[in-house]
């Protein structure tokens, strides 16, 4: 028999939390059983934006004098990748730029390692009158990345955001307005640096905000669970590694007595109201209006309520086993969010229904388009103007391409409660959820207790930001697809926790 209990809880990072969960379901739906050369063992990064540079991408600078300098680094065994033992091999970039050899990283077994940033110089041609170009590459294990560096003269500068927009996106406006009066805002912050590997072959890193126990009293710990992470599946959930939720998302709830009510926020990226009533096709870059799936070339569930509020940044799910199934997830609030809270203690509980739009991009290095130097790197708005506060550099200004079979589904998930209190799921048989197929949780078959521990923000009536943690242990139902359920071991439990800053405004 399943028993669930929850304490009082904080609130609004429901946003990031639900985002995480729905995305995890999306990842589950696309996880393969076969293996293939990984494309995440090596990654170039550019210093100005801090962004990872996608394999095959081009970078551009306008020259200063007759020279451009690109500050680059190499990282190996990057996060989300199944690591390989690189021993102490020196992974060095090569090419005909100068001095590209300084861009290198020294392997440290299976650890994730980045070298220092180094300046790679590309010179203009024809005495500074003609563009210069250089191609560089590096290889780690089975992964070889190649990028092109372009240096443009001042007479023909690099494209600017105002001249390169290619597609008009009809999702809701992201223009910011003033913060709503008498509202609760929550901005999620970074959690642990590592959530651990699939099956806990590698343990998560501190800080922790949850654990698995081998008894229903929740007193005999068998594994810690990382803060800011998402874990899914039963005792045989060994294929999908836990994921981290990107920091930087803010959500608002209006305060009405002891109730938290869906808010208009400061715009589409911070509000918490539901979608519709009009509908559009999610499988088309132009998002045309529709009344049924027949208007969307017959794609199942493609005709869906127009998004009014977007929940957190687009989430990336690289697939280390089969890069072609790497996915990008856009999270939309499906119906109005709601909850209860106590500003004097900073505790609250939130319910948030979500529709999670899943797109297969097949881009292992950048499953979602990134916003780099205020430009979208690819996708439906490739080269278009953008901005982002996300630690992942993803932006709703930069959606993936929606057509050509990329669209999969809007997954419906409701999380409740999301709380600043303690939540436990217990089962002497290890079957925490209805119709659960394999006893246990998150690849540990002996688990009888799943516990998360949130943290109230304290007295918020001073109008200042206070740190808090919102957490949830919950059940994930069947996806109705036996292959998907088998990979993720669903139906089964899920758990997540999010640190953040709460503030009454």
C-alpha cells in the first residue's frame, strides 16, 4: 500500500520544478536502447557568451585593425555524457589559425574537465580588405568537433540581430512590464554540480535535498539525492541519467489572503495563467490557427491552446546513446496555476498543470537552439534577435524547428503538491505508484521510502528576497507506449527539488 505525506510548502518555483518533470517525461519518451558513438565527449566553448559551440557551427567577429581573436576552450566528458576514460591524454585543437594549439584540455580519467580559455587569432586577407576564415577541430574518443572562425572587415561587419531575423514567431510576447503588486516571485538558482549518473554508478554531489531509504520509517538511508535535480522511474530505471534544471527562471503568483492565484507576471516568461482559448498548430514554425488536428496535417495533439505563459526556459535533453533523438522541450502552463501560502513563514503549496511541447532536434551538442551574442544559433528563428537569463543559454526567442517530424507531443502533467515542507512516498513492497512494474526507485530496487526536504523562505513581509527550497515526490503514470515505459521503468516515482529566492513584492 502506498502512503504519501507532505508538509507545508513554498511555492512558485513550481515553475522550474514542473518544467523539469515534464521534460524528463519527454526524455523518457525518446530514449533509445541501442548505442552509438557519443557526440558529447568533447565540446568547444566561447568565452564572451559562455556558450557551448555546436559541432559544425560558425563564429563571427568584426576585426579590430586587421585581426580577430576568438577566446575558446575545450571541455571533455561534458555533463550529460556517458564518460569514457581519457586517462591523461592531452586533447588539443588543431587548424591553421594561430595559436590554436593553446586550446586544449588534459584528460583526467572519466572526470569532466575543461582547459583554460586561449585566444585563437584569425587575420583578414588582402591587407585587411577581405574576410579571413579558419577551420579548427579537436577529437576526444569517438567525438570529433569542427568549427569555423570568420573574421570580417569593418566595411563588411558580422550580421547584427536587426538584419538577420528570418521567422516571425507568434508565441506570446516576452516584453517585460512592471512586477505585479502584492505578488510572490520565485527565481530558481543553481543546485548541485552533479546529479549522479544513471543507476547511481556515480553518486550525486552535495548539497542534497532528498534521499532513498530501505525502510518505511525513512530512517535507513541507501542513497542521497542531489539538490536541483530530477529523478524518475522504478527499480529498473537504469537507462536515463538524472537531469539538472537550468537556473534563472522567475514566476509570479498573486497573493489573495492565504491563497496563491495565477498571475499575469511581468510578461509571458513569468506569468502563471493557462493557455487558450484560441488554438494553433504546434507542428508548424508559423504556428497557424486551428480548430482540430485535421488543420495540422493530422498530427495527433498538434492543435493545442495558444500559450499565454511559458514556464522556465526551453529544456535540453542530449541523448548520449543515440544523438539523433536529442530533444528540446518548451513548457507551457496549460491551465491556471494555484496554491496556498503564508508570507509570514515563507511556506506554501502549489498545483501547476503543464503542457510540455516536445521536439526532436537530433542536435547532441545543443538540443535546443541557444541565444549567443543576442542571436539564435539555429531553429525556427535562426539568426534572429534574442535574449536569455537562463544558465543553459536557451531562450523562448529561439524555438526549435517545429515541422518535418520534429514535433512529438504536448505532454500533460500536473504536479501537486510542490512544497517547502517534507514529502515522503513509502511502500513496504517498493511499489510506490499505481501499476508500478518494478519495485524500488531510480534504479535502486531495495528502496521503500522516497523523501524530499524543502525549506521555507522565512518571513517575507519585509519585501526582501529570501532563500528557499521547493521539493516534490510524486508518481509518473504510463506513457501508453510500452517501449518508452520499458526504457524509463514507468509507471513509477519521480522526485525533484529546487533552490531559489522568494520575494513578496
